């Protein structure tokens, strides 16, 4: 798939996601107006929508366009969780960032209490979205098992053994000298990788993937998560000022261990390319139908080349 074709593919999938996100964030009667507005501010700002696009793409690969349509709201739930994590990550008690996605971070646009509550609301609402979307999978015993599995997958990826664990270890190792590569890998596997892996998996689960197909897509998701994080670190190390919404020069400037810091910029790029190769190899069972997912991981790595 050429870069232009990938761009068209991503744009079409992002449009589908944006429509679904707006629908998911419609304000029910009685919700406090400031909270509702802050939730929309957090989610609907200019993001890449990587996680819901992955859920859509994975469901489409396994079950075609109808399966993708049924999976989109599961992907939106992950985007709500991703947005919550960014809002809380920006708080003074965490990374203390004034900007996000090229705009004031939520606690700057509103206030700290609203930022905390908005994160809480987005995390909780994500599970309500999943519960509502589960009805689209049908009422059979198999469909119910898939829905319950999706709830568990999302909770595990985002909770105290997933993203929250990654964030906790990350904060604890800030400013420490000689953080080993293994620790850095563990931080990112849980902090960033778990949600990306989950995005791919829940799309496949919603579409009724066989266990071998799900295992292949899991390897893809893990390798993509690694490539994504390394590319992000390399972009920070090489041209931090070109990046939207990342103030302060990234993790290295905060005294955190990074892949370029540990492996050098060239070593980090090489490691990202190897991860992209692993991701593409995992797609082989799907043949030519997986070209978009293959092109996506190549694109992630090429951005940092
Ligand atoms: C507060 C529990 C808790 C967790 C926060 C993911 C995270 C954990 C913090 C984000 C820190 C960060 C900037 C990590 C670098 C990689 C990353 C996840 C970047 C942001 O994701 P993108 O690039 O963002 O998908 P957009 O804005 O495009 O959605």
C-alpha cells in the first residue's frame, strides 16, 4: 500500500471514529455542563485516533466491514481511556504539562479539580460505552462471552497491571541514573503498549476471530506498541519542537530513561525497524488483506527515520 493509499485509508477510518466519538459524547440531560464540556475538550481535540482506528482495522480484517461497524464503539471506549490518561498525566502531580495536542492542557483550560473529575468520568464512561455497544454483538452465548472478554481486556490493559502500572513505575524511576533497558521496556509495554495491544485484540474479539488469528494479531499489536513508543522517543530526541502537543522536549528532558538515551538514536531506529518487521511477519496468515495494518506500522517507524 502506497503512503497516499494509507493516508486515504486512515482518513476514512478516522472520519468513522470521529462520528462515533461525537455520538458517544452526546450529553445526556442532567449531566453538569462544565463536566460535559471538559469531557468533550479532552477527547475531541486533535488526536491521531490510533487506538480506535486499530480496533476498526482489526475487526475489518477478521470480519469485513459489518464487523468493523460493530466494533467502532469499543474503539471509542479506548479513546476515552486514552484521553483520561493524557488529562491525568498532564496534572501538576504527574508530568505537569501546560499543553496537550497544541492547546492548553485540561487543568489549564479549566482547573485541577475539573481535570481529575474529567479523567474519572471518561474512565467510567468508557465501560458504559462498552456495555451499550455489546448489544450490537447479539444475544447468543458466544456473543455474550465476547462482550465479557472485551470488558476484561480493557480493564486489564488500562488498570493496575497495565497502563496505571506503567505510569507508577515510570514516576518511580524518574530522575534515577542507569535505569536498565529491561525496566524501560516494561514501563512502555504497560504504559503505552497495553492499550495499543488491547485496541487490536478487542477489534478481533468483537469480530469473532479464531484463537490462532487472535494470537497473530496480538503479536502485531505488541510489536506496533513498541515501534510506536521508540519512534515517539526518537522524534522527541531529534526534533521535539515539530511535535504537536508535547511541550518540554519529552521524557529525556524530564530525566526519564528513553530508547535513544539507552541505545543511541541510530540504535533506537534500528530497534523500531526490527519491531516493525516482527509486526509485519505476524500479519502473514492474513495475506494481502492485511496490507493496511502492515503499512501503518511501517509509517509509524518511517516518521522517526
Ligand atoms: C495517568 C494512569 C495514567 C497514565 C498515563 C499514556 C500515559 C499514561 C501517558 C502519556 C505520556 C506520553 C505522552 C507517552 C508517550 C507516548 C504516547 C502515549 C503519546 C500520546 O499518544 P498519541 O500519540 O496521542 O496517540 P494523540 O494525541 O494522537 O491521541
